[in-house]
C-alpha cells in the first residue's frame, strides 16, 4: 500500500541542479511521485530474482564494465561533481571517483570469497556427525537514501556492495545533486546492468519518505541525525533493517608532543576540505596548553593562505558551500559563539565578490561547551580551537557530545595514542591523520552513539547487504536424535552424565560420563 506523505510536509515537484559557485540553475527534473517510487521498487523486486540467481562470474560482467567506464570518464565525472556540488576538481577526483574505483575493485576481488557458502563445524560431540553450512543470500531490494556532500562515492559505494551481493537497488539521491545520481544510472545502463536492477528516484525528503515506507528489504541511510530518526522510525514500523550513517562533531586531540607542522596542516585540511562539509571533518580541536598558542598562530597563518574559488579552477582549495540554507545555519552557530564571548581570528564572512555561496574559512577561539559550535555539528568552514589542561580533559570534552563518528589523536607517542583511542567513543580513531579512512576501501565506516549504526565499505559493508542463512545436513537417518522423545528418568540421568563429560573440570567426572554419552548416542526412542 502506498503511504501518503505525513501532513504538513511540503512536496517539491521539481528538483534542480545548481552550480554552487555561480548560482546558475543548469538543469531541472521532475520529482518521482510516491507511485513512481513504489513502481520502481516493484520493478526492482522482479528484476532481482534473476540478478540474485546469477553466478558471480556473470554478475560481475556489468560491474567490471562499470569500472572501466568510470575509469575512462573519470575527469568528466569529476567535473560534473564539481559543477553540482562545488568541491574542487582534485577532491572530486580523489575522494569520489578514485575512492569508488578502489571500492569496486576491492569488492570484485574479495566478494566471491566472503560470500561463498562456508562449512560450519559443530562444537558439541552430539552434533559432530552432522554438517552445517552458512550461506550469504541477497536481501532483495535495498533502498539507498543519500546526501549531497559526496554525491558519487556515498551512493555508488552502497550500490556496488548491494549489487555484488545479488540485490537490486533503488537510490534516492539528495535533491541538491540529482545529476550525479542520474550519471551513475547512465553508467550502469551503458555497462549492461540488466533492466530494473538499479533505479534512481529523484526528489526531496518526501521522495525519501516514500522509499523508506515502500516494500524494501533494507535501507542504507546517510544524512543528518534529525532525518535519520524519521527514517529509522519508518523502518521500525515494518521491521526493515537499516544502516544509519549520520552526522558527527569529530574531535581532534593535539597532545603536547605532537609534530606542530603536521598537526596544523592536518587540522586545516581535515576541516576545510569539501568546504567543511564532510561528516568526518575535524569539527572541534582540543590542544594541550603548552603548545596551544603556537598551534593557533600556525593554524591562522596557514588558513589565511587558503585559496577560495570555484572548484572548476584547478588552483582552488576551498569552494563554495552548497546552499544558502547551510550558510545561514553556520552563521547562526558562529553568531551564537560570538554573542557568548568567542573571538574570530580569521574569516567567518561571506565573499559575495566570488559568488553567492562563498564563505571565508573561520578560526574561532575562546569557545566553551555552552556554545553551539562545540555542541552541534558545524557543517561548513569553521574551526573552533580549545585549550585543555591535559589529555583527560580532552577526552572528556571529546566524548561530551551525542556524536561519535570518528576522532583523531596527534602525538609522537604512538603507543600512548593507541591506549587513548580506546577511551574515545567513536566508530574510528585516527592517529596523526583524520578523514582519510573513509577513502580506504577496506575500512568499515560508521559511527557510535547518535552518529549511527551499521557499517558501509570494507567486508562489514558487504555483509550488511546479505541475509545469513544456516543450512544443516544430517547424512545418517538411521540414527535417531538422542534428544527426541521419549523422555524418562534414564534419559535425565544420561544427560546429567553427558554434561559432566562435556564440561566438568574433574577428569574423573568426565571419564564417568563416557558410558552415558555413548549410551545417549545409541539411544532408542519411540519417535
Ligand atoms: P539530510 O538528512 O537533510 O538529507 C539526507 C537525505 O535524506 C536526502 O536525500 C534527503 O532528501 C532525504 N530525506 C529528507 N527527509 C527525509 C525523510 N523524511 N525521509 C526519508 N528521506 C528524507 O542530510 P544532508 O543535508 O543531505 O547531508 C548532510 C548530513 O549528512 C550531515 O549531518 C552529515 O554529517 C551527514 N553525513 C553523514 C555521513 C556518514 O557517513 N556518517 C556521510 C555524509 C554525510
């Protein structure tokens, strides 16, 4: 049954591709209606039957072609990403296209091994005669709901994993980046993916809501915590499993013995790449007091050298933000800090001379935990730096928000850093680096606490797209199961001795259990 949209939800009938660097609307698309979303899911379900039944070698043919096409057209695809999302061309190529190619290559190489049905040897002596197998089956239709900040890598990563595992996919991209999603669809079509196995339904949140309430078998949602809660609630109604990749406020802990040059450069890249619009961007920096002043001085010096400009220009390092709404939120978080006593050391202003959505990277100090910049996710070029007395205080502050996506520790004492990593409540901790783990295809990506659950990428990300099925085989039918009816006093006594044989710490008791165990295995039952 098609679910109506919740009352009060505004439905956008069109979505637009806008160049954030100029504000130019360069394409417009009709949003999918709820009926079209449900039709897409039904078609995907029908197509999945034969797709999921194909042997790997046949399923891999269009996926290998997709790899070749994406590789051949890498610069073209990167340019499209820049045009719709605004990020510098180098970032579009590295963080989107190259990461996607890596992931595809990785899964094509290892998926046949990981997804193969495996023998499961039994532990208990009473079960030793039987054979068990664990199979990994496709789930059916996977619904992917994606954000705009990595419009190729995020939806394509989930799609590749789902398809390789034998599922069909319906993708609902962000309303800000429909063209990149439609490019993915085009590439799959050219690669010869069978009809119906992959669909894109463009639209806003109401289209996402229609997908979340449709007849799907799993949802992979990437986006904000607020939307994630709605999607999780919709999925719970039908007990549909979900992967939740949500927002973060990743802390960076800079210890007294850190390499300052490395740490300051790392902080700047990990905060301001993608114009600060990355889930795992460094969003709060805690620096031990002894090096705080020199850290701040170096950061400000370097931030002032960052080159703002359109992502299409090869020298641009920080592009525009995605939409006016995002700048307004960032400004309100910054103003909240200023009103409460924070100081902005550089940036923090719009740059209309460059384009409608440019915002100068800001470094903010004299911040405290009452301010939104330390409590909420800041999704733009804003770096708050906080002095801390010691590591314990840094860890307390790091763990003080509801988020738990990733964190970084910067120090020359790697052994100590590994111990500290255990005390940080996040899905990942990087030592002397940040952000880059999301680009490593083998790393399971995902959060703790309100940053979500489930994993994408790596082996875990592939397994999320499968249902575990256990198959049991008892080759000998002439032996009755010792635990079948009939129950009587003798059986109870035998089972008691069997338990001793299995688990007792006394060798004598275990030996005493041997005859009872043999008796049990040869037991005659009336069934
Ligand atoms: P968002 O929550 O506004 O939107 C995400 C997607 O959900 C979009 O496609 C949107 O149309 C859709 N949507 C909106 N309302 C919906 C509803 N009621 N039901 C179903 N779908 C709905 O997030 P955004 O602004 O696109 O992305 C930014 C957020 O995503 C940030 O918080 C960022 O940290 C997070 N993010 C997390 C990860 C991660 O891996 N953890 C990666 C990228 C982005």
